[in-house]
């Protein structure tokens, strides 16, 4: 019939290791090109938050510059989407075109499931 790939990515634990930090910084470099551009877009001059080296940019844990926090969430979202697309591409190369690929195989909820019928 079809295939279910991973789902509910938001429940997975995030990685905060050196490799992830490096991937995040590379992603930022690709997006902003220069630190001057990143600093300007994130208004890091406010309260002396300016970055002088890409290696200074942390993975935000707790409160940080709003631009940094937003870009971390975008990076995580992009990473999960790429992971999901990788699974789809691998399957699609080997399954019949009529077979579906889904990230959720819960079926359909009906009114009787959502709202129990009154007891008699």
C-alpha cells in the first residue's frame, strides 16, 4: 500500500555538539555571506552583541539575541526537512509510483472518536 517514514520530529532531542555547531555556522555563512551582513541583520551592535568571528556564534540555549534564536529554529527546521526528504528520495527510487509515502499513519478521526456519544 504505502510507506510511513519518521514523524513527530519536534519531539526528538536536539544535538548541541561540536559537529552541529559547525553545521549551524556553515548554514549561517551560506545564508548571510559575511559577518558584517549577519551583524547588521541581527542588529548585534545593540548592547555589544557583535560577532567578530564565526566561531563566536553559539547554539542558543536560554535567552540570546532574537536573530540568533530565530535562525537556530530555522536551521533545525531545515535540517529536519532535509532528513525527511532524504527518506522520501530513497524510498521513491525503489517503490512503485502508486504507493504513498507519509509521515503519519494514524488514520482519520471521526466525530464519534472526538466526541463520545452520550451514555444511555
